């Protein structure tokens, strides 16, 4: 009886891990393919059968991609993402706290932030395009930063509201009774407690602009060239520089992947938090 | 004087703190929305030197009469619907599978996190290479390992939309996975042990305990995914450009085409307002379901 | 005391020199931004960049645009008015939009001072693609035209000739009319294992192939329709795309599909060319690259077997055959209104369109095609062919087509009109609608577009357009 159950469990476990393995394979294969492509030389693309592992680690693609605007693209994307992140962190925490203060009666105002997410991006991009044109902001960093803030800031506030709920009100009340001003409560009590929540917010408010495409496509011209626009531009009329596309893409995903894996616990918490509380 | 100011600030700290955020949100979020609604009542064609002119609801009437709009709406719903099912099934199953203690579980989970955090544009290019009919690894594997014929992933009108759904679901199912895992952690072990003692099988436990308990959380994340999938753009732009033919022209993509390919700003604005109404409508239905479950 | 005075004098001189030289340096070198679609099409600019920068006081910055995005990106930039581009290279079908919205500088003044030898430019290209409202707005960069490519070896094979004569009752020759095209396509479509010109086929072989992608497929229909006297609109701006002849032309095209590879409706530039030079089909209508690329043994299976001829036409009542190969795509260069140094920009255009043009249209690395009469009369420059005769044969064939070339619709709104037309044609080709239904729908959509763009303005522009067409013998009465 016992051995039968044990055997069943073993088979179960084996099947489970087999399935997990398949999931892992499917999830990671595209990355493998892209990285392998980034090391290929011209003759190794359009082959039948396709070449899975190129002969050598050839970094030409990376060099070429950096030369054809990749370098500026990385820098531009970084500037936009970083400043957006700062804005989201500063204004987001203040905004979330302020919102909670104003609306103590626990109504689910976080939900209203989601309404903004429901707006189709074109509804935002078109008017902003016209607005930015009139104030001569097109093809500048502020245009892309502001544009990204439209979607990033409400998302940040929504996440932070979830984290704020975790902070028990008695702690704040105790501090107030002890004679702290509300501002001091914010800076000395709330902020430190919020620290673990700030990480997912920082992460997402950096990643979303870094990966954003439509606004980059419409607002940028020659002075500001984010990554997401430069990569497709490597696709010319009849010749696609696939190895450069792959190379630049690999460079584009390294920051998010590394940060995600290092801070994964906090990020997972952030994601599940929003969903569970939201 | 300063004391008074400080007191006032203290009392109204909520408003003070909220003000800058609020201002930006109003300016940058509400303004575009209001301006879009305003533009949707005009005929504004930038191909022509004519200035924009007020035409009332004519844009909307034209849209309703245009079969291209209705088909694009159908395609959007297809992507959202099938995508939601695929993501849910994949994410949930993997969540259940990973719900056991073993070494390296955290690292494994973080691997699954990767598709979620990288740019959809990059994902689109990855899949473009993989979907290549002649030279891509996918068809090669199908041929050699499964002895199946090559599939025209991106060049056949009946298949292209599905290809997009597959790539999109690959990108986002980890989100459902994470929520599932988070939710599973919240289920007290006693529930499950009690059920096992009572002789329930794994399937029964999943069906009758886990799913009901996780339902609210899963519905919430599905709501988020539905809203996002309506906005799907990057994949379509890179993989198919709306083609072959019109087969991957979703409502969102059509709105972009009308706006930035044909420069009919009025018509495009009207389309985007309609899209918003559709999304809010579907979201409202889902929210009602969530609230009922709660 | 004296030392201080000398020192301060020296300082003043130094500062003055720096300022003057700085200002002089700024005045001397201007940065000009050139936008063009990328890859092989921007290559000539890349090659000549150093020469231009050596001869003229300019710094050139090249911007490669993705092929499908040329209109989007240029139009967005013109609307945005950020002055990002000084010289733009674009497809002539956008000319109307750019001219009527006043984005481009007229070039007649510059041309008078520094001639670009417009008489040497092939007539249709000059009149229809470079001029608007009788003024010169652009200079040619690429003289695209569609031509007929066929397998000489198959047509010259005696067995095939005999079999054809027996089956169809007339001599086997490269088709001159569209009906003959269908006969010959049917004749040469054979399955794997059958005999073709004395050899057994290892794969299915097809009589013809066609372009299928949305961006230019309408040109393949217009090859047929224009030779029947068809056009885009009539004189009063009523769409002419659903006349009985239009339907007939579309039916001919649909009929040719059964003799084409099964995936032909997905064919773009690369695929269509590959179909011919890899030896899968006997004939095709395509751009002129087929001849050049097809003579390269490393990529072509049909070296030495390529014949080029006039695109088939339609027989008129008086017995003559009217041919109207479409000048599909093409590229022209213009100077934007926001250009900071128009004279210098014009000198660059002149260099490209005149002095350097022979070199890059005869190169196998750039995708550009000849557009000057002098190009066609210099076969020796086309080194990719193995002999002078081959080059001359190629050039003569292409020249026949370009001199009769039929223009694309260059009027504003062309992007929308062609998009609808492509959709309608695709639906007819995919048998989702009958030709009549498809074209009727397209015509009604065209009317809607015309109305939304302002019927009067459209009419005005169109009439000035066909005025030029009439003067050059392109209007069918």
C-alpha cells in the first residue's frame, strides 16, 4: 500500500518536472535563438536547415549595431527611463499618500487609476503629438518622458496604494499623538516602511518606458532615438541586418533581465500584491 | 506667520502631496482624452490642405457603416479572448506544477519572469525569426521532429492572427503564473491536507478548493491582461503590419493606421474613443464578476 | 605698463581671431540631413558622402527610413515641422501630397542657374514624377519600371515551339497581349516529373508569377487595365476603376493565378524575383533588377537564359497594341522648405541626378535603375553582364518599357486610394469577392475618400495632373 502510493508520487513528481522542463524549454528557446543569431555571420542566416549554434562567438553584430545608432539608442532610452522612474517614485509616493489621506474612507480609488490604463494609446498619442508640436517639444527628451508618465504614474500610484494599505494605521496615529507633523510621519515612518514596495515600483517605472514603442515611434525623429525605434529601423527595404537586430535586442534586454533576476522576490511581491489587493 | 502656514500645510498635506501628481495626471492624461473626443467630431485630413471642419457624429456613422471596423473589432476580441484563455491555462497549470518545495525553485521562477519584463518589440523580432517559413527553427523542428508540414505562420491569412496570439501568450502567461503562485501561498496547508486525508485526488483538490479560492485574484489579473491585450500593437507592427491582407488588423492597429499612415486625425480619434468604450464595457462586466465572487 | 598694454592687445587679437574663426567655421560648414529608405537604396549616398563633403562645405547626416514607413515618417515630420530633414528621397506617389501642402521647394530657379540637363531625362519620369503644376519639384533618383522577363531558352526550344503551335495555332513568342500571356502561362505550367525543354522536371514548374503584397500589387493590375485605356479617375474625378474593362483586366489577372506558384499572393519583392531566377517560372512582370541580379551566377539559376520584353498590352480596334508598363515605385529627391542651405542642397541633388547617376544605376550593389537617355546608351558601364551585347539587350528592353511608362497616381491621398484598391484587388484574387463586387466597393470607397479630402481641391489638382498626361499622349480618349 505504502509503496504503491510512493511510486505514484514518484511518477507524479517525474511527470511534473517533465512538464516544467517543457515549459522552461518553450519559454527560453526564443532567447536562445536570438542570442545565437546575434553571433552569426552573414552566411549563417538563411540556411536550411537552420543553424542552431554558430561556429564561433562573433561579436561583429554587436559592434555594427552600436555603430549604426545603437550606442545613442541605449543612452537615450536610459535617460528617458531613468527620469521617468524618478518622477514616478517621487510623485507616485507623494500622490499615493496624498490620495489615501484625502480619501480615508477606504473606497477603492486605486481602481480609478486603472481607467487610465484602459485608454488606447493612440487616444493619448495623437493629441500629445499635436500639443508637443505647438510647443516645439517634438523630438526632445521631455516629450517622451511626459508621454510615458501618462501611463507610468497612475500605475505606480496603484501599486503604492496597495503597499500603503499594509501599513497599519495605528502606527501613524501613534506617531501623530507623539507630536509628529504629517510630513514627518510621511518621511520618517511611511517611507522607510515602504522601502520594499518601492523596488517593484522603481523597476516597473523604469521598464515600461525602456520597452515603450508607440510613443517613441511618433515623438522621436533624429535627436532622440530610443532603442525600441532603432531596432526596427535596422530593417531596411530588402536587406534586414538580422544579426544587428539580434545584437541590439540582446543589449536591450540585459538590464531588465539582470535587475529582474536580482530583485525577483520584490518584483513578484509587487505584482502579486497589486492583483491580490486590487 | 510661519506657524500658521505650517499648520495649514499639516492639515492639508493630503492635498499638497497629491497636487503635483494630480496636476500632471490631469494635464497629461485627461487633456489628451478630452481633446480626442473633441477631434472625433471633426474631419481632419492632413493629406489635404483643407483645414479641419466640424462634422458632428459623421465620423461615427461612417465607422459603423464600414465593415473594416467591425472585422477589426472581431479580431481584437479574438486576440483578447483566446489570449486570455491560453495565458490562464498555461500560467495556472505551471503555477500548480511549481507548487512544491524544491531546491532552486526561486531561480527557476525568475527564469519564467523574463518574457514579462522585456520589450514587446524585442519579443516581436525574436518571433519573427522563429516564425520564418523557410529558415526558421519552428518549422524545422515541426518537420524533423514531428514529421509535420511547415506552417505558413505569418503569410497565411487564417494563421497569422493565431501566430500573434501565441507569441503574445508566451510573453504574458508568466504573469498569471506569478499571481497563481502568490495566491497558492495564501491557501492554508490544512485545507489541502484535510482534503487529502479525505481521499481527494489532485484533480479534485484543484477543481474544488484551489480554483474557487484563487478565482478573485485570477479574475483581477485577467482583467488587467484583457485591458492590455486590447492595446496590443508592437507585435502586430513588427510581425505582420496588419497583413497578410487585413487578417491581423485589430481595432487598435486600425486606429494607428488611420492616424499615422493615412493621417485622418478625426476618424482615428473617433475609432479610439469607440475602442475605449468597448474596453470599459468589457472591463465593467469582468469587475462585476469579481465583486460578486468577493 | 608697456608689458600690460602689449599683453592686452595680444589678448584682444587672440579672442577676436577665435571668434572670427569660430563664426567663419560655422558659416563654412552646414549640416544637411538626408532621409531615404535604407539598405541598398541609400547606398549611393553613402558612397558619395565623402566626395560631397570634400567638394562642398557641408556635413552630411544620412537617415535610413524603413521601407514601409517612408510616407509615415516623412509626413509626420512635415506635419511636425521640426526641420529634421533637408533633402528627402521618396516615392513619387507622395509628390502630390507634399506639393499641395507646401513642403517642398520649387527647383526651377536652381535649374536655370545650374542645369541638370532635364532633356536627357526619360520623358514620363520627368513630366509625371518630377513636376507638379508645371513646376519642377524633384529630381529623379531611381527610374523604376515594370518589364516582362521570360526564359529565352524555353521560348527558343524547337520542341516547345512545335507543341505550342499545335495546341494554340500560333507561333510561340514572348506574349504581346494579355490573352497570349494566359495561353503561354497555361502551356508552360507543368508538374514535377513532366518534360520541359527536353529535361525532366524535379519540381513543379509554373507559367508565370505575380506580386501579391499590398504595397504595390495594384501596379500589376494597372499593367493590364491601363493598356485597355483605363485610368484612376475620369476627367470629373469619378473613379474609373470599376468599368467593364477594369473588370476584364482583373479577370485576366485572376485567371493567371492558376498558372502561378500556390503561395504567390504573399509574394513581395524578394520572393517574386526569386521565383524567376531560381528557375520556378517561365515568365513574370517585375522590376528591372531581375536582369541585373539574374546575371549573377552565385544567386541565379538562369544566367544567360533571361529575355526582357515589353509588358503585354491590349489590342485596339485599329489593330495596334497599346502597352502601358507601370512606372511602379521609383524614387525622386527634393529639398524641403525648412532646408537651411537650399543652394548647397541643390548642388548635392545635381551631383546625384547628373554626374554620379550613371555610376550608381549601373552598379550591382545599389537598387537604382536608369532614368536618363544617356544611361541607356552606355551599355559598357553595366559590368554585371558578361558581354556588351547582353547589356545592350537588357537596356534596350528596359528602355522600351520606360518610354511608354504609365505613372502611378501622384495626387494627394494616394496612400488611402491605393490601400483601398489593394484591399479590393486582394479580395478578388483570393476569390473572397467577384471582381465586380471588389471594384465596385473600391470605387465607392474612393468617392468617400475624395469627399473627405475636399472634392474641389482634389478635382483641381487632378485636372492639372491629367493636363500634363494629355500633353504627353497619355490620356486615352
